[in-house]
C-alpha cells in the first residue's frame, strides 16, 4: 500500500495542509502589492510553521494579527510569533526624511537662538548693574559715615585722592592702584583699554579682591555740579568689557551716589531733566567704543528693567 506523501516546505519537519498552502499563496500575493519588500515574512512564517507543532494556531494568529481579530490567539495554543509579525511591520524613516527634519530644526534654532541669547545677556547685565550699585553704595555709605567731609577732601581733578578714599571700603588689592591717562596709557591688571569716558583726563584705577575693577575720575567741587565719575567693570579684565554689558557708570552729584544717565552734561539740572538714559544695550558707537552710547544703561537697568 502506498503511503501518502506530504508536501514539505523547506524540507523535513511538519507538513502543510492545503488550506495553509492557500493562505501562504494569498500572503505572497499581498506582499507583491506592498510599498516595500515584505517577502521575508512568508519565508519566516514557513520556518515558524516548520519548527512548531500544532502550527495551525501560529498561521491563524498571524492572519488574525493582520486583521486585528481579538481573543483567538493565546500563548498556550502556540501563538508565539505574533510579536515577530508586529515588529516586521514597523516603518523606519528614510534618510531624506531625517535630513529634512534636521533642516527644519536648524532653521527654527537659527531664528530663536539669537533672541534667547540676547534675553540671557540682558538679564545678566541687569543683575550685574544692580550688584555694582549695591557694592559701591555700601562702600560710599561707610566712607561718609567714617569721613564726615566726604569727597570735599579731594581737590578738583585729583582722581588719586578719590580712588584712595574708596580703596579700603571696596577691599582693593594691595599695591594695585594706578594713576594713568586712558587715552595714552593702560592701567595694567585693571583697565587695559581706552573705552572709558573723559579719556584725556587723569584717572585712578584699582582691582578689588572680588575681581571687580574700579576707575575713578574726580571732577568738580562746585554746588550742583558733578563731583566724580566712577566706572565699574563687574568682572575685571574678563570679556566682554563693554558698557551696558559688564561695565557701568556712576556719578556722585551733591554728595549722592547715582547711576549715570549720560556723560555729556555735568550739572544736577542736566541729570534731573534727562528723561531717556543713553543706552544701546552694549552696542558700540561709530568709533568702536561703548561708553558714550551706553553710559545710561546703568540707570536704565537699575530703575527701568
């Protein structure tokens, strides 16, 4: 008696029933319609069928997974490869899609980053101006309390006298003070450029133990006139070294320490009548210096921001 021959897929193992063969053929036909190759799925199914007993359930579960039928596939029935089907259906991005996405992100970043950076720099400048005002104000208050005459002990244009009055209260580094003319000289270790007001006059500069640089310019000894200008670089020689960013200007007017509004006018009336402080948020003027376009940033940042 002849034995019935089973048709094998891939040789050996379990035989396929005619119903399963039809299903494989149907899946192969569907693969031909897929947007990209999924033919490996059929061979994988055939191998799955080959190495698993009771595989009617495996093939049925693959089909069910494709049609989203529920409650018919269970691990105890041998449906262990449905996850493989789901993984094989995952779609990846093409290189072109990734590049386009990165390009869009780059454009958005290029549009938003300058604004974010400017906002950060502005907040940092406001904080620095307030810190400088607080530090200098405390020192000036102590100076007046200890020395009732205040600045009157210093003669006109005697910037060295002014600087040495402040030195102990601002904790100046020993031997750091330097008398110089900014237009033609540098104050080594303190103020090493001529981006400063009244640069042809004699200034006195020193650095404090906290890294702040102070430059003093003694002015007039007349009523209602500016007695002194004090320039502060909140981080010393570290960049950016720009007024409106890390450098600020203060004036002493009628024995009061005030944040500057400008440098051009020295009288009290000029100061009081100046409604809009000179401030370009650290941007340089036509000569490359930042002092005159930004002398009023100190007032703006302390009272207006």
